[in-house]
């Protein structure tokens, strides 16, 4: 009978990294990525000048304690109320799934070339159809912000229409609370709150 040497559980042999890609880290060109790195290395001792954002008991009203639901919101994209937008703090890309792209009435001719690929679960390679800049509004009325987001369009099955990642959340200055199923961000008129659908 062959004996196997026990492996040390403290020294794993493999690594599993997060899914990444998109426009985080300095865009598509080598020169823009270098410029981004220079900015990162020149960070001063002062943090960002953002107002204090907090969550209260009232923010959690109607939410079942101990839930494990994701934060899913509605936003205005290309002048349409687009529901089922996943707020994903672990993603470096903003994705627009092809069925939503089609329902928005957008044309594939409007897509710009996106040269990179993504990996999803099981190491399946995803080749994006391209990317498209779209005006996107978060919030309502005076407590809203509109950004032009460069969505990467992918033709894969998803329960969501879009996925908003870290880059956009940083531009918004957003803070997400999973226990409260909402996100908040500063506007000129005060702190805006978007509750999960």
C-alpha cells in the first residue's frame, strides 16, 4: 500500500484571484496606465475630502436581519429606468449584459473596441463585444449624480441587467451597506440614499 506524505495546510500550492478588468487602473493604453501609476505613487498624507456618511436603524427598516441578499438597485441609463443593477464592490469593471443592451435600443455599431478578456467562474474566457460610454444617473431629483460610465458589453447569461463596480462607486463617493441593502453618496444637496430593489 502506497503512503502519501501529508501536505502542510499552511503552505497552499495554488492561488485563486478575483475577477478583474475594465477601466480601473488607468484605462486601455500603456501610457494611460503609467500615468495612473504615477498618480497613485504621489498620494499625499491627506485623505479624500468627503463628508461623513453613516447608516442608522431607520436605514434598515423593512430589511430582514441576517439576510445575505446582494445590493441591487435601479438607475437611469440612457434615459431609461434600468432595474436589476448589481452593486459589486469586488468588480473593477462596469458591465452591461447584452439582453439589457438590446432592450435599451442600442446599436452594436456604437460599440468601441475592447481588446482585453475576462475570466469568470471555472476559468471560462469571456470576450467582450466592446464598450460604450453612457450617461448614467444615480438617485432622484436634486439628490442625484449623473456620470458618463464606459460599460463593457458582454454576451453572457446573468440575472442582472448591469453590474456597477468599484471605479464607478469611487467616482460617486459611494458607501454601500449590505446589512441595510442600500448605498449612499454625497451630492451638492446633501447625502443621497438609494435603497435596494
